[in-house]
C-alpha cells in the first residue's frame, strides 16, 4: 500500500480587534482580555513556553507592553491592539 503525504497549511484568520482605553496593555493581560488564556497563570505558561508571537516574533516576556497596532498571535488566532477612543 502506498502512503500519501498530505500537506496541511495552518489557516490564520484575519486580525480581530482588541480594544484598549489605556496607552498600552501588558501581553499577559491582553491574552486574558482576548480570551486566548483563561487565567494569568495560563497566559504566563503559554508565553514562557514560546507559544505566543507579538508582531510575528516569538515573545517570552509576559509583561511586554503592547501598543495600538501591535498584534498577538497564538495558534490560529490573531488579535490587533486598537485604541478605544471614547469621546
């Protein structure tokens, strides 16, 4: 029996906005706010294990400050930090 190789490409959906009303948000807090992690402890483990990317690069700093325009990537989820300008 001949084996077939199947190539699978991860499909990343387009960025979803993550609105903040402060100048910045820390990575672990952003992961909780977006629902990518249920708890701060879970966010910490995912970040320290090198499973989270910020702007396309692996980030292991859970306290990294994210500003509007930054993107968080975990598995197939992408969230872009957006300023919530309430007037």
